[in-house]
């Protein structure tokens, strides 16, 4: 399984900089995601890694050897597309066998790979069918099998689950992760869905306007967002801007106490689930959304609203005055990002 390094990758379309010097490392056998809003450059970066697009600057290395100018066919990688891109006139088995045949892999080995993948992806009842006789989830599995049939060291996923409904998406993404462990490949996965990125990845690269704004393990990105953009993009965040004095900030809800005794103008954030009922902060409940296991409670004070995620059994009504608390360790001081 390869280790991929992308060094200072820049891509320019006309006078528009789609990527502005991106550095990325995908460790051997790891699962990394390129996450970010529409237009941030995720697909452009994936296309550079696949060899479909030449960067205007920067270099790519696989296991230390430079591959920047290598054509896609000779790279040890395969792409799994959002659109499935299956051949409509070929059966499921022939779609899967297509890559190995192209690469002139022996007949017996091709049959063995097709049989294995059909079994691993639960397609036993569909091998002789044409793609249009399959559901979206089944077609996505065939597309995955087709990418894996050439036994690539690096598998590139371009939003592969975005055409599936939520339940199926959860199921197929669990299968992709299990398959990665079983078959063994390094995965680079493009998504704009933060929940998907948190659930799947060893490392998340969060892109914003052509740069990596933060990279790290899902927990690190979620609990220690560096900037307002990261805090906002990953999950829900309550933000307060103001003056810190010895780690304390005056907000319309009361005095917020951070873990570090910092001083100066700052922006801090906390997650809705960090809040606890009872304490020295308070406001008026302006909206309540019961979610079963938990309840989203919106609390307003001095024209500002924060969101609290509290246990679902609590009976809270609009108009209530709610006292709450946010533990110091749940409050993160943000740095200025490029958007600040
Ligand atoms: P999405 O989630 O919408 O697919 P993305 O993060 O994958 O977004 P890219 O497709 O990488 O975004 O595009 C990044 C930026 O580069 C966008 O602003 C896009 O309009 C622009 N772009 C992409 N391809 C080209 C091209 N061939 N010519 C000109 N501009 C392009």
C-alpha cells in the first residue's frame, strides 16, 4: 500500500487559483478525506492525484518516487466516481472484469478477483444483470468493485455516496471502511459531508478556497477547531467575540470561563452538547426541537442566540428562563483564519 505525498500543489484555471499550494500526506493504508464546501478545490486536488490534471506548481510522490508527470494509466490508483460510470451494455461481472482485462491480467486471476469482489460486496444475485436492473446502492457497489478489481494501492473516491439516501449511505460507507481493512489500500475520499468525513477518516483535510485550513484526526478537528470556518463547518458551534480578561469573557448570557487564563480580544466557540443544565449562564428559550435522544434548545439573551443540545427527557418550553453552564474544557479559543 502506497504512501502518497502532495507537495505545494497549485492549480490555476485562467486567472483563478483553484488550489494555492496544498500539502498533504496519506500514510500507507490510511483513510483520508478531502472535506470542504462546494468550490473549495476538493475534486481538483483528487484529479491532480489521479493524474487527470497537471498542477501548475508542486509535486506528487508515491513511496518517495516522484509521479507528478506520470499518466493516469500507469499510476497505482483507481477512481470511484459519484456517477458510477458503469458500462450499461456490460453485465455486473463484466463491468468488474473490465479493468483486469484492460491490464491484461490472466483469465484465471480475473475470474478469481471478480468472484471475490462479487462476494465481498454482496452482489451474488446480480452478477449476470445489466447495471440498469440494479438499485442505486447496488450500482454504487459495482462501481466500487470495478475500481478495486485492478487491485490498486491507492483508491480515490469522488463523493461516491451522494446519490444514495441517508440510510444506504451509512451502510455503504461502513462497507467501504471494512473493505479497505480487508483488501488493503490507501484511500483518498472527497466529500462535502462533515459527518461522513468524521465517521470514515483517519485524517481529515478541510479545504477552504484552495488551501488546507486545518488537518487532523476527526476528534481533533471537531474538538479543537482552529478557526471560525472550521468550527462552523464541522458540526454546530456557538461563537462569541469579545474581550478576554484572565480567561473570562462577558457575554449576554453571563460570564464565560475558558480553561486558559488568556487576555485580549478573542473569539471563542463551544459545541451545543458541551452545555449542561443549571449554572451561572442564562437566557430565554426561543425555540425547541425535540430529536428523540436529545433536544435542541435555542436560548436567547441580548439579541444573541446559542444552541444547546440537552438530554431528550428534559421538558423545556419556549419562553422558559434557562440556567446553564459550559465547562471551561469545552470552550476553544479560535485563531483568525483567512476569512477573518
Ligand atoms: P464541489 O463539491 O462543488 O464539487 P469542489 O471543492 O470539488 O466542489 P472543484 O471542482 O475542485 O471544487 O473546483 C474548484 C474551483 O475551480 C471552483 O470554483 C470551480 O468553478 C473551478 N474549476 C474547476 N474546474 C475548472 C475548469 N476546468 N476551468 C475553470 N474553473 C474550474
